[in-house]
C-alpha cells in the first residue's frame, strides 16, 4: 500500500449548500468550516468515517446524465434499507431523480447535478 484515501472532494459553486445536502443525506457531521469565504468545507473524517469535502469551483460546468458531452465526473453509491422512504427524503432535500435504474439501485442528482445512486439489497 502506498497510502490511504483521505477525502473525496466534490467541486461545486456553493460549498455550504452542497455540504448541507450531503450532511442530511449521509448523516456526516461538519468537521471543517471554511469560514466566511466557504472555499472549502469538510464533512466526516472521524474514526471509521469517510471524509467528504467540498471545494468551490466558480463557473463549474455541471454534469448532465447521461450525456457523454457532460460526463458525470464521479458518483457516490449510498446504501439504504427502504428505497421508497429514502427516495422521498432525498427528493425533499433537493435531489432530482434521473433516468436509469437497475436491480438494486436508482439514480439521482444532487442539487448541483452530480449523479449518485441509492442502492439496496433485495
């Protein structure tokens, strides 16, 4: 092993808004607040927790699912127990349902347009 993953960093135009969305979605606490300029915000990172960071990217060209000219750039898979309950909650906090699903997953976009999947085991 050369190293360990420290963070997954998501570019976005409004770090605070997207951090709040993912804090609600994943239940991760705010662990670093970039202050007044909001250039960098971090969620999680405690013992046994992933660290998810948000970096301001002015002029971000958001992805459009499933357009290859505007690729997804990355996506997160989020495990849920009850897909119907989870879907209602993510839509309420600002997600959008996207085309595409399979056995055990549905595709959504966060408020900036980054795709993510809700996954479950049948």
